[in-house]
């Protein structure tokens, strides 16, 4: 309160806006009133905060001074815990007490700011409010949390913004509440498979020269037959039980992809990369792995248990340490194929062309070699 204005008093009706009240007070007291305080020193910034029996103080811009006490509290009293103060946060005024800002989170930045009076020096505006250059809409939930310990955020307020402010001010307990609230507000992840219609729309929207990356996507059960899927990156994608018959997968990356139970009959697999992929129980009949340019398909370490690859062209294919247990490779062209360390147990290789194939260290226990186009020689070190 201004020192000279404390000499005057008047009873006035409070109506209209805060500006109307200041105008009436100026006229009644003969001063240029700029601010209104309640009896405890709280700055009034909204006329709705005034109650019928309130005693109000007006001033011409000076900080509030209680007219019934000295300018300084008695020594030994922790008066600052009930001192009212006003914050100007990004242009919006908040009235609170030091105890609200200090007690709940004593190690926070806000607590350190207001533990001692005068810590802000001259960082006050013309109305005596402490200036804080932060977002008021994100600060309000933080102040309310310090008041009553509950996280309450109005609709339309971004929780991420409140979280950043809580981190800035060091309100550790609120950070935990916000992180949980943000996690709970996220929509559940959509793991539903991508349909043919969705994928075709995706293909048409992608420039032909752009790399199409489908790593880890879920295509389970989708009908992708007869589509041009050349050079697409399907690494670690879920393609289980897909229909890929007659699809063009030339030079596609299917590394670690799940192709179990899928149908790839008559698919073009020239230069395909299927390292460590899982194609257990898949059908790959009459597929073409043979690239005239010499680019070899790589199925090293793949799980091909029980696959049906009958009649497929696999010249030069790399099946090193792959598992082909109980697979059907009848009448396949495996000329020059790398089958070193491959598990061919109980595999049907009848009618296959294995000329120049590398079978060193492969397991052919129970394998069928009837009517082979190329005799299997012991020099190939099979077991």
C-alpha cells in the first residue's frame, strides 16, 4: 500500500470491472490508484475474487505494506510462510503464498526462488509482481499441484507442456504423476495387419525411385499376390500366412522376416535376401531364385522346415546352415548351390540337379536322393 493513501478510507460499492473499481477509488481517495490488495497483501487481479466483507487497500504502484504493522516482521518469526505474493508468469498474474511455493517441494527451483525475501532483486513488474518468463497455461496446473497435491489439468492443455515446465521448475513428485498420466492418455498401439487395399494405396503414393521401407510391419494373412514388390525392405516384417503367389520379390529384403505358412508359389525371388528368415511350412513351389545377371539369392541360416519348394529354380542359391528338415525339394535345380552345413534331414531331393553343389558338412540323414540328375559323390563330405 502507498504510505500516503493509508490515511484515507471509504466505503464503496464494488461493481463492474477492476478498472471501474480503481477509477472509483481514485476519485474517492484523491489518488491515482493502480493496484488493489486484500487485507493479507494479495494482489487482486479479478473483481470476482472480492467478497462482501473484504477490506481492500489501493496504491499508486508501490509494493503492499500492511498499515497496521512495521515494514519488517518481528525477528524470530517465520512470517514469510504466510506472506502473500503475486507472480507474473508470461503476462498472467497468479496470487499465492510463499509456503505454497516452498513447503511441498523444498528442493525445487521455485522453493529456492522464494525461500528468502528479496531474492529476485528488481525482477518485479510495475505492480510488484515477480516476473517469470514461462508459459502461464502450463504453470497453472503446477501451482495448483503445489496447493493441494492433486494433478488437475483442464481440457485442451497439453500434458507434455506441463511435464516440461515441471522438469524446468524441478517438481520431482509431479513429474512422476505426469509421466503416468501421459502414458495412460496414449491410444493403444494398433497392431492390426495391413490389408491389401491399404498397401496398394501406399505403393501408388510412393515415387518409383524412393526406397520403400516396411521393416517390422504386420502383413499377417494379407493377400499380396501378383504385386510388384521389387527392392522393398521387409526386414523383420510379419508376413506369416500371406498370399504372395506370383509376386515379384526380386532383390527384396526379407531378412529375419516371418514367412511361416505363407504361399509364394511361382514368385520371382531373384536376388532375394532371406537371411535368418522363418519360412517354416511355407509353399515355394515353382519359384525362380535364379538371376541371369549372376546375383544370387541368399537364404543363409533360414528356417525352411517342412517347406515345399518343388520344381523351383535355385541355381547358385546360398542355403548355408539353413534348416530344410522334412522339406520337399523334388525336381529343384540346385546346380552350384551352397548347402554347406545345411540340415537336409528327411528332405526329398529326388530329381534334383546338384551338380557343383557344395554339400560339405551338411546333414542328409534320411534324405531321399532317388532319380537325382547328378550322382552324389562321397567327396562332397556329407554326413
